[in-house]
C-alpha cells in the first residue's frame, strides 16, 4: 500500500542521466525546476490485494502503446515519454505546469508475481497493472510436488482466454476501452 | 504574468462558504491539478491533468469571474488510495468570455476547457506606420 519511490540503480542511473539531458530544455523554460517532476511524475501506488497486487500509475494523456511495462522477478518497470505540450503558434502561454519528458519508474514488488498473468491497461489516464500472485501462493495451499496432471485438475476449466504468453519481458497486455 | 493575464489562481480562503457539507467532505484528499493555459486572439484554453476522472464525475462551472474545475476519481476513496481522490482548482478570470460558447471535455484524464473571448475583448491589430 505504500507508495514506492525507489529508483533502480545501474540502468536507472543511466536513464536519469538521459532524462537530465533531454529535460534541460524544460528546465530552461522553468517547467521543471530542479528536475522535481521526475520524482513527482508519474504519481503511482501499489495496492495489496488478496490475490496479488495492483499498480496504478498516473499518465494523463498517454495511450497504452506509449508506455512500456516490464517485469523481471520482483522488479516492475514502467517507462514512457510524455511529449511536451505545443500550443498553437499564435498562443501566449499563461501557465505551463504539466510535466513532460521521459520517465522511468521502478517498483520493487513485495513478492514475486505470476509474470505470465500480468495485465495492464490505461483507463482515463491511469495505467492499471494487475499483478497476480503465483497460483501456488493463492488461497488454499497446493501440495509441493504435485504433478502437472493433478495440478491441472484443480484448475477451473473456464480459465482466462488463451493467448500468446511469453515468459519474460513482454506481457500479453490488455488494452483499455477506446477513449473517444 | 501580471495584470495583463487573462486569469489568475483564486485562492480565496472563503472557498468553502456556501458549499454543502457533503461536498466538503467529498473534497478530502483532493489535489490541485497541474495546468497548461494559453491564450490566443480569440480564445483561452485550459488543459488540466486530472487522471482517473471520468466525464460523469467532472464539474466545470463559470460563475461571475470565477472558473471552477472539479473532478472526482471513482473508487479512490473506497480503497483509501494514497493517490488523489479528486481534483479541484479555481481561477479568477480577468477577461470577458462568451459564456454561451464555453465548452469542456475530458479525454485520457486531461481536461480541456475552451473559453472563447467576447468580441470586445479580442485584441485589435493596430497598423503601424
């Protein structure tokens, strides 16, 4: 339930450097003093649920295909870029507060999840990522050493629709309802 | 920015006067949305980040010289979310707008309010010799 603010080391540091450079322009025009927006944006939260976790990341104006979500072990990573707002040529800006630029979010999950069952969608500018616990960790316990046949027998027959399930970085994402 | 601005933030402390008790309770954990605002010859446009707000939970009102934007994020209060439960912000307008033609819409959590300027407010091109 706590709001994770951790930044991954290594790759994260590189991303930060890249962001610092690309963010220079914003800084010059006073949009992001002290790069503050990188900590503020995007706001996010990890909620603990009975059957796993759910992450909420606020990305107003971005579509599902404009953010990348990946999971490796307990590390959930969300990257994307919010384009800088461009007013019409004849416009005079009165306020420029909305954050823009690249962002990288690294959330350390409290426990491992079923990577193949992770699903994400964007709804009203909020990225929602469902992170189910591995099946064995849910509800009733499963005998250690149960063979595949008996485990399969326990599964409800009408399971989630089958789809291409890749095992690592890329997830079979669900897209949210189209926004008109 | 200065007196020439078409609007200013309205942080009048009397803001909750006249507001029903229920409405005030509902505003707990509301945030102040970040905005981009620009002005052209013919209109002023307000863009506000209000992620999670659906059209049905959005309120945009213009009363006298005050523009109020408010939106609730469904489900946040119920889940005791640490993210904003909604957004609220008020602006004082310094320009006359064509009230009948003001329009607002929200898409992907970004509110857009278009305020067409009243004819008399449009700046005139002055020929320079």
